[in-house]
């Protein structure tokens, strides 16, 4: 019976063009009939032919039809235009962008150039995340306030990270010693900046930081004080730190987004003291160099080295939150953020980048790094941690970074990272 | 029976049914009758005015990049057609496989050669705008990527003004004017586009002219807004600005048309746009001209009134993204080779870790500022990619491609040079480069599409000195110099009611078929005087071999009406490829 049904179905569909009234082949061909008299739409077999595919594609189509309708509503009401106009200015001086990182959560970043006077730049951002994470930043800079080559910079920063990880100090800190703490910091900074040529900037800044360490909000992990003490971890309760420093930054990249030659150089020196106490005092030197090589047709090899050396001043100690760090988005990406801490660190990385679309850059990277208690005396190639991975960077029309989608692997974990509109200064 | 087996049985049943249907639809030959050729599409009847509409760029992109793609992948009958190489042909073509004249298209240069003056004039009816006196801005230009205004000239005519971007003199304006002329001569409706020179001192903001401010509200247009626009434009040494003045089209604007579906409130719109010959075939013409941005918003429907009839006329309106121009500077060398969201190229680069270098990556970014980037070396007419998938182009078949290629090939070297001069390039070397590139791309186009079908055309029936019927035709591949006449031969078979009149195939070295004595005798027997007039159809099947010992091409079936003795002459009825 079923077989008979199948045969009947075949016959029915085969002859459905006749049933549906479609002209028989023996009749006048369509091309000889006036256009307005020709059949509209598809024949019955063709309509039926769409059914199996339509069933499979229905959920996807529903999604995209939804997207299309939404696009239409947004466009009809000028929402996109209004929001874009509101967020940005046609001359590019003002821009508001959504931002997101797993660490800081989501929020908005705002920039305004030529605020009140030409050359005065305002930057501000605010983001919030789970477990009351928050980051607020506001900064002003005018590189030619006092003289065409001498300006000022001032900024204020507040962060609250309720579930920071701490594994101990040293390159051999164990994953098993993972503890959790709250880091809250208010920070104000003021200083002078001097542009040297078009590509270099020299800054001298004084910073006051109020750092408070408390009990972490991640109840699944032991708290900092369950494994460590103020003796083993300097700065266990936080501290008020006043620091001054100088830095030099030179950017010789040919373009943003997907540089193919040039590089970036950053050198900084900082001295910090505990305000109102004599427990903490340190000085830190940082050097960070990156270079871009166009291998062939914009396939780029990017190399980077970074080193930090932190020393205590006299018999003072270095608060753990001012020590060198490794792990996280810009420093050994395969490890979780601030996986390793010690006085000094060294990092080297290589990244191979290539453009897959005009707005998308794919990359593969490998990097090695380790922390040292004394980089100069103890330096050895042994004990370096490595991570590797790859990802995709999406860049906007202005060649600025929009999105990072990245996979990074280390001996400890495989990390998937998504970031929106938060630039990578280094590799 | 288990459920998966049941499902696979049902699937197989459907599949077999469609295969049978597909074979059935291919099997029976068409029976042409003696009928007048459809040369006009009756789509200019008076209809009520359809509603104006806007098509959002996002909506158009989502619809064409995702929704239609999903539909196409899930369409079983389309896959079966593809398997059987039985693609759905355009629905509005006539029996000679041509597009009849309609509100969309008018057969022009390819059918009846236009004079050099006509080609240079294109759609322009007048001498262009009068900017010698005050020019009044009546609106800001809100569409398109190139900066501009809507103005009223001293004669009271309204024009859209579009300019050259700073650093790219002549680029936008020349591309717009030159492409307009080609598209018009090809047969499409286009606006009148003129190169004009505007003295900014004569520019005045009209009363009540508004622009949208940052919050989306309409606010009066100010001089600072005009200055903002002019700051982006390439000035001439004398302080004037070179512009394309695009004359306001006659009628009421109704918004863009889609390249698929119907405008439901237009009773004249009866053929789904994706099945219109002129829209499918435009793929070839647009590719030739590097007009890679064929989104809906570069089209416009106008509610026009002619001879007391009001109907919708369909226009292509924006050609700033053509030749070497992107409308906002130079076109990228990748344009035409990959779409704006080209998954395949991205995957290829990801999988090969960037080791695979696309040919266009090896090219410079710019030929020069007035030319932008425009080449013929990398032009692949069969695989040209538009930035957003175009549903009509995606359904274009070899016959649509052949039709488009015939139009492209109708432009001689001199025609191309004549039209390019209308771009008024300041540097003659630029004009020569554009013309040379267009000539090379034209030949690539012809070579590709003429090889896809049997490229015989321009069939004529006459009688030789012995009063024997002669079927003469042109071999377009030979005529264009792609194939050698001395290497080419044609073989034919004469059919009556799908049965061969004789068993032998005749071979001819020249593009004309003359029946032999036996065929003539059989013809006389077959076409009896009492035969119904409509059915007196003779079919000549012609195959072509362009190289000795090479393969024979697909057949062209030429259907001829054979009148009773002494009553009129033989007529061409249909051509089947």
C-alpha cells in the first residue's frame, strides 16, 4: 500500500504541471505569447521542490527575516543615523563606542578632540561587569598647552575588581594555590608631556594611588588570607602609593589596524613610595619594543620583547600589586590574567598576521615569558612559560580595532577571549 | 521500519519524483508556431500610482546576503535543474531569445547601431545645466557615498550635483558620465548626466532647505554645512568645482526597485525581476564596466506619464562606483573579484594561513588618481563578484550571459573611444587608458560568453540565384576575431515536426546553409498546400566546429515559417539555443 502511495506521488508530481494548468509542451511556447499573458510564479513541482529546503532553513530564515525587519524598522525611524550622529561627529572629533572585555565587563568609551580649545583631548570610559566589577576613567591631554612641544596630561581612574586571582609570588607559583581577593583602586595622575617630532612622546607624570585589598567575591575559591599573610605578600591590605616617573614612547608604524612596517618603542622609569608610611618603596624600569616586518603582500611578522625590573628602595618592600605580572590579554595570553607575579619579568613574542577581508585580520602567535625575583642575576632560558594561539581582529573604517576573537593555549588552559573596542597596544 | 529509514524513503520518493519531473520537462521539444514576434512588452498601460518606498541598505544587504542564499540552498528543484543543466531561463524573452522593449529596457545600439553623435549624447536631451548665473541649493544629497547637493539652475531645472573627492580629479565625475552613456546605449533607462563646472560664489542656499542635524532633526542648511561638503571636493585651479549634474527624472519618484520579486502595487509588473532577461543580462554589462555596486538603492522607479498613460519606468541611477572609481576615491583592486562579505575567499585565506596570495593583492592600489584602479588583466567575466549578491545576476544563465555579451560586443573600439571622451578627462592619457581597458574587457567578455553557447546570430533567410532557400547567419566568435573563419565549419540538419527530413547532416565552410536537392524534395513533400498555416514550421539544427577536429558546439535550432507556394516569403520564427 505504501509503495503504491509512493508511485502515485511520483506520478502526481510528474504531471502536476499539467494539473496546475501549465501549458502543455505541444501548445505555444511561452516566448511566443505576449509577456503579460505568461505564467506568473513557479510551477507546482517547483513550489513543492522548495519545501524540504524551506523546512531545514526555516529557523535560520526566521532569524535573518527578523534581522531584516529589525533593520527596516531601525532604518525607517532613522535610529541608526540618529544614534550614529549622536555618538559621533562628522569631523571625527567626537566618538562614543561600546566596549567589552571579560575582565572589566561592558560599557562605553567616549572621546572628544578639540574640547573647548584646539588640541585639548578628552577621553572617558565606563564599564561594569559581573560581581560589581567596574572601571571608570577620565583623562585630559593637551600636548601643546604651554608650548608647541610642551603640554599636560591629567587623568583619574577608579577600578573595582572583586574577584582577582592570586597564586603566590614567583615563577613556580602553583595553580593549586589559587586564591581570590578584591582589588579596589583610585588613581589620579598629573604631569607634562612633550611631543618630539610627529611620532614620539615624552611624559613625566606623578601618580597618586589609593589601593585597597579585601575579601574576594568568588566564593568557590579560597580567600587571599586563607593561604597567605602580610609577611608573605607585601601590600596584603593595600596601600596609598605616590609615584613619579618618566616615559618615552615612539610609534613608527605605517598605519593602525594592520601595520606592515615600523614599530613601537616604550621605555619607562617609575619611583614609588607609600604615602603616610614607610613600608613600601620601589623603582621600576620597563622596556617594550615591537617591530613589524612585511613578509610578502601584507603578510606581517610582528615581534615583541618586553622586560621589567622592579627593585625595592632601601629596606622597603614592593607591594604585590606593583610587581611585574604575566598572564592575560597583553602578557602571555594563554594564561589567565596576572597568573604570575614577581619583581621582574621578561617576555618575547612573535605574531604572524594576514588580512582575510578588508575589515578582518587573522593572526597566529607564540609567546614565552617568565617572572624573576632578579632578572639580571637569575636570567636563564629555563623556566619560561609559553603560550600560543590565534584569532581574528576586526577593524573599522578608521583602521581602529573593533573586535578581537581569540583562542590562546598554554600548559594550564585553553582560553577563548572576546573583546570589543578595547585596543591592543602591543602584540 | 525505523524512523530514519522512513525519512530516507520519503526523501528518496521526493527526489525520484523531481528527477522524473525534471527529465519530463527536458524531454519534449518546443513546438513553435507562426506568430508575430513579441517586440514590445505591454507594461506601459495606465496604472494607479504605486506607493513610494525606501529600501534600507541594511535590509537589502541582509535580504540578499542571507535570506535569498538560504532559500537558494534549500531549493530542491533548483538543485535538480542544476544537475540536469536545465536552468530556468528568463521569462520575458521573445522567440528570438531577445528582451522585448519595455518600461525597463529599449533595444538600442546592439540591435540598430547608434550614430557616433547618438552614442556621445546618450540619454541627454539638452545641453546641460546653466550655471552661468545663480545656482540654488534646494536639498542636501542624502543618498550615495559621493558628496553633493540638489540644485536648481538658472533655467529652473533641478539637478543632483556629485563631485570629485579631493585628491582624485575627474575620477567620480568621468566614471559616472561615461558609464551612464554605455548603460543607456545598452538599452537601459538612465538619467541625463552632464559634466558641469560650478563656481561656488554662485551657490546660494534656497529658502527652507534643511539638513538633518546630529540628533536626526531637520535644521536649516547653513553656509558652514556647504563649506563642509566643498572641503571634501577637488577644486579646479580657477576655483570652480567639476561636477556631474544629474537631471531630475521626469515623473514622481517611487523609490528603488528590488532585483527580485514584484512591485505588488504595480499591475504592469508581471515578471519576477530575478527572471527578467535585461536584469539578468545586466550582470555582464555591469561587470564589463566594473559597476560592482548594483544594490537596490542605485535604482529608481519613476511614475511617468506619456501619451496620457501613467505607468512605472525603471531606471539605473548611480554609476559613481564604476570603472576605477569607488564613489569615494579609487576602487579597490579586489572589487569584482570578491564581495564585501565573501566567505569563500576568507576561508581560503584562513585555511592556507595567508600563504595563498590572491592575484589582485599583487596589484598596485592605484593606476593614477583620475583613473583609480581599473584593469583588464585580472578581469574574469564569468566569475565577476558584486559587493552584495544580486538575485537576478545569480539566476543568470548562459543565454542571459550571451545576450549581455552581444550588447557589450556591439560597442566597437571607436564607439568606446567616442563615449569615453564624454568623461572629459583633463589628461588624454587617462581617457586612452580607460578606453583601452574597456576594449580589452569587452573582448574578454565576448570570448568568455561566446564560448558558452553556439554564438550564431543575425539569421536571415533569402534565396540564392537558383531560387533555393538560403539561411545566412553571423558567427559572432569569428566576426569578433576570437575564432578563425578558415578553421570553422557548420553542420546542419533539417527537421519537420521534430523528424529529420533527410538522414545526412550537411557541412558548410561558410556561415550559410543551403539545402541540397534531396532535402528540397523532402521539403516540398512535407509542406503540403493544405497544411494549417500556423504549423508550417521548418527547423534547422546547426552545430559549429571552431577548430578542425575540435568538438562540435551545442546546437542552435532555427525555426522558420515556410509559406504556401506563392504566398509571401519564409520568415524567421524562433531561435532555440
